[in-house]
C-alpha cells in the first residue's frame, strides 16, 4: 500500500508540474524561426499573424530568418530545440517536399515537429505570356503535345512549392516541359512578361495585380476548386486533370515533445487571432484563406502530403 501511495504521489507531482508549466507559459519571449528569406510568402504571412499573436499571448515573439538548403537549416534548429514552448517554426507546404529532395535530413518532420497552428492556404496560378496564343489551358496542353520539348517553365528553385505545382500539372497533363529554376520570383515574372519562359505557377497574391494589369494571362489555379479572385479561371479537376491540385499552406510548428497543454494554448490563441475580421481581411489581401485545423489534423496533413510529394518527385525525376 505504501508503494501504491508513493506512485500516486509521484504521478500527482508530475501532473502538477506540467499543469503549472502550461499555466505560466509564456513567461518570456518566444523565438519564431522562419527557414526562408525576408520578403518571401512564408516570411510575410506568419509575421502578420505573429504581431497580433504576441499581444494575445502577452509576450513578444521575436522572428528570425534562417534560410538555406530549401528551408531545412532553420527547420532543423527548431526540431532540435528544447520542447518548452519558446521555440516555434513558421513554415509552408514546402515542409512536405524537403524529405524527397534532401534524403539525408537530420530530422523527420512527422516525428520531430508538432503542428500548432494552421494559418491558411493560398493558390498558385498558372500564368503565361500574353504574347503566346494560348487562351485556355486546353489550348496550352494541345500545343505542348503537338510540339514536344518546346515548352519551358520557371520556378524559384528545385523542390520549391511552385516547382511541385508545375510538375504535378505537367505529369497530369502528359506533357514535356523544361524546368528553368530562378533565384527568386521577380526574375521568373520578368521572363514570363518578356516571353522568355512559357509558364509559371505564381503565388496568387503576386499574380493578381499582373493579371488585372494585362501583363500576363492566367490559365489555371492550383486549388481543387475555382477561387473567388479569379472566377473565370478553371481548377485542374474541371478539365480532367487528376492529382494536379496543390494549394500552398502556411503553418506554425513546435518541437514534438512540447507539452500538449502548451501546444493547445498556443493553438487557441492563434485561432482567436485568425477569427478576427481585420486579420482575415489582411490575409485575404495576401491571397490567403483561413483553413481551420486542429494540431492533430496538421500532423496528419504533413504525413499525407509528404507521401504524395515523394511520389511526384520520383515520377518527375527531380534531383537536387
């Protein structure tokens, strides 16, 4: 009986420590790592949310950009960080692409990270030069099939989310196309406008002003359904392209062993911030739509998309 009571005492003490930790968290500033450069969508979108989230949590959130190796350097830092709730990672769907591009990673996102907040998702838009004759995506596909090897597409790097969007479209459409990686989106757009590359799956927020100004032509959105900003532009499933959709999402993660109470507290504060009309409007201006998702659902999403992207990258023969 004495041993029994000792066990109860130990378990009660551990529970009290965890509960007290969660109740006092956060007691000092939180460090948020963004594994891409300043000005990227994965930088701009989370920063917008962190500004409000810091006020909601009552502690500063200091953001640090740690770009390199397709986002894997900054991701590894958080995956190895103390699981105390003071180190978070802001990432995108590129998190589920990295394992197929970098097979010898020092971390496993499904094992070493825990989803804490889904900020939202956005579409990529397939844009082409206005100097080209293609008025519809069907015109484009027919021309590409009639002239194999004549089509090129741009991206912001091998294994980037926009690269995978283009490869999924190419494979689904059954066309050949030459990949031309650029250092950044501005360079790709300049060559699309100038007619030096044939298509680019451009992030929605960047594509919209170009489309409205008549500088480029939109043929397809990467999402499963049409989007309100481009009601006349079809989605892949509408034209019979299977497994070609690829929305980009933005989320926040913590080290996997972070106490669940802390993850849940962070998640609840984030959901409250994302529900504010002003925040929703600000995200809309960036082409991002809120996607409510629990931490467990985020973890499941990472596992599913990692498997899908592994298959796409293998089929496309993509290598770093």
